[in-house]
C-alpha cells in the first residue's frame, strides 16, 4: 500500500517537477496539492497567480486542492499556525509525508523539516541537490510548459516577466541568475505538461511593479478559443 503524501504546491515548475518525480517513482499516493493563497488578493502567495487558474490547474492534474489562506503581510508565526493546523488535519486523514520542491537552499530545507516534524509528518525532497541547469532542461524535455509570472527587479528586467519558460529564456538569463530561480529570482505558472489532462488557457495581462522591486505579469483566465 502506497504512503499518503501532500505536495507543497506553488503552481510553478519546481513543484510540478517534484510531483512528476514522485509519481514516476510510484511510492506515494497524492492526497492533495497544498497551496498558500494571499486572501487580500485571491492569488497564489509570492507567485501572484489568480486562484481560478490554480483551481483549473489542479483539476487538469486530477488531484484535490487544499488551499491555505493567509493575510497580506502575515507573520511567520501566523503562517506556521495555519499550516500546522491544516497539516494536522491531513495527518488525521492518513497523510504521512509532505513533498517539497526545494533544490539546494539548506536553511529552507531545515525550516521545512522542523515545521513538518511539529506536525508529525516526514518531509520528502525529490529534487534535492540536483543540478539546476540540468533540471531546467529536463523540465522542458518532459514537455512541460510554463510562463514566468514574477521577476525580482534587482536581478532581472521587466521584460522577463510574462515570458515563456523555454530554452531562449534560459539562454537570456544573466550568469548570476539560477536557471530554476531557486534564489527567488523569478517564479512561474505551469499550464501544460505530461501530467495534465488538458492545457490551462490564459491570456497575458499587464506587467505591474510591486514593492518597488517585483514585476508581476497578470494571467487572465480564458478558454482555448479566446487565447
């Protein structure tokens, strides 16, 4: 019998690749995709993607979606309280592990491990210590399609927001930017790939600057014929 697991799900490429890896290995039953939503904006926290697109994404993947709502500017204490409450419920329902898409940030891994241990859950890192340039190319070779939803203006220009995450995007990145954006240089939204029952249709909206630093490309839900 497979062990039940929840996937920490941002809607972006790293969580999609982590999900793909555990499904390929066949050792887990995915009980839910767990996403943090900023309630004030009704969008995926940090990635800035509208909740309706997240829900279409989960439906296309065929997994239950567990949404955790936090307020804008929520403290670490508030975030942890909400997450622990939700994870405790999942453990009661038989979940034993949580899958994370982190690649090499040791402090982030240790933080997650400590938090999950409080909930009585194990942590799983399918992408850990993999070469990020190789991971980026593997993501594309598998047939995943993603769009860059936000970039850190301290390291990338506005023109990178809203671009397709493809080989041209990777070749245009400055040498100091990680190909997977592991240091927070950019974030993405995956709209198609080998696990998807159907492609997520959307239109690119305007690019806006937030906090005088981050460029967000708004993605507008659409139907295939409206793209």
